[in-house]
């Protein structure tokens, strides 16, 4: 199956962005909760797989590789079932906005709604299906989630922002590639390679952190709610910059056809 060319991809993304902007609120909220839960599912899978071998502690690269292989299941489920993910939408909404099909205020509103309901989905999954289910109650998972939460919340705002840019650059590249192909194996590869890359490199993804930090807090990490938002805010801004500027706007500028050309 041929890969969609870049100009046609921009047109496809524009149509997708318009559908997202005009989605009824309740459907948008439900899909956002689902996406947050899917990302949390990928998060706990990466913890159980990556930290389940104590011998990896002497070779952290192996732990990172295993976690990187498992975490992308969350994005794969979102792509297959149509969830609304804040970070992916940072890029997807930009072509339509650049062509003035809708304004930037609706884009900001959409991002805010999806971010909030992603948080609800991730938090509900983490509390019910991770903490209450006892998945992180015992060693080595207890130490893993508390350590991850504390490390994330001790990042400086600048470091969190920069790591947020890089993480969503990777995620949005994965979404972009996924829209260029149609077969199931191709979509899987599109999700796994860029997303696994950001996980292995330790970049910061705001929705993933809506799992990792609460999971650590529930298990007693030395992290306050204020410190959690002290991480989420700069990471979210970095995610917006990485997705909206380095993918959505940049690729529209490189490959988008203006209205005059289309006529």
C-alpha cells in the first residue's frame, strides 16, 4: 500500500482537525477520558516490564529499552479506537488553523478540554486499576513508581519544558506517520518507533506524567500535588511547542498547499 504524500497528508490532517474541533462536547470528553486511560495502561505496562528484572539495575539501558518497547501500546490503542489525546492534537489542529478554517481560540479551548479529561481518565485508571489493584504495592514496583515520581518533580522548569518539546515532537511524528499509512503493521510501527524513542531517552510527556506522578503519590512518594503541577505545567507547554510548532505548523509550512494553489 503506497504511503500518502506530504501535501495530501496535510489535507487529511486538516479535515481530521476540523472534525475534532466540531465534535460534540460529551463525545469529546468521553474520548479524552478513554485516551488518558490508554496512556496510563501503557505506563503501568512499561513499569511492570521494565522494572520487573532486578538484574537490570546494573544495566539501565536494558530497562529503558524494555519500557520503551511496552509504553507505546497506549498510543496504538488511541489511534485504533479514536481517542482524543492532548499531545497528538497539538499538531493535528494546526493545519486547519493555519488555513483559517477555524481560529486559535477554538484550538486552545479544545486543548484545554482534552487535557483535563485526559487527566481524569489517567487518574481514574491509576487509582482503580493500579493502586487499588495492588500492582505497585510491592517491590520492585513500589520503589519504581515512587522514584519516577520524585525524579520528575525534581526537574527544573526549563529542563521539564525542553524534555516536553522533545517528547511531543516524537509523539506527533508517530501520529503523522500513522496517518500516512493504512495497514495494521505499518500503523503499529509508526506508533512504536518514535514513541519508544522518547521513552528510552527519558523525555517528558504530560499525559504520561498524569499516570507516573499520581501512581507515585498514591504509593507514598515525597511529592505534593503542587509539585506535580509544577512538573505538568512546563511539560505541557513544552509539549505544545514540540507538537504545534515543530510538527503541525512546520510541516504545514513545508508541505501545505495554499488555497490559491488548490484552486
